[in-house]
């Protein structure tokens, strides 16, 4: 399905962080932080509730 989406005119490949969000959970920011109330789980690079 992702390949079909990328075929759309003007579509760009998803970034590493965007792919992680799709897999499940909010990805940590590039600097290793997360929104307030969450901490970054570095093994999966996802934000989890603190």
C-alpha cells in the first residue's frame, strides 16, 4: 500500500520518524525528547507515558 501512495504525483518518501509513527505510537523527536507527560523509550524510539 505504501508503494501505491508514493506513486501519487508530488508524493515524497516518508521520513524515518514518520514510518515509526505509522508502525505504532508517537516517535520521539530528533533530539530524543517527547511531548509533556511522555518519555522516550530509546529501544523502540517511541514516546511512552511517564
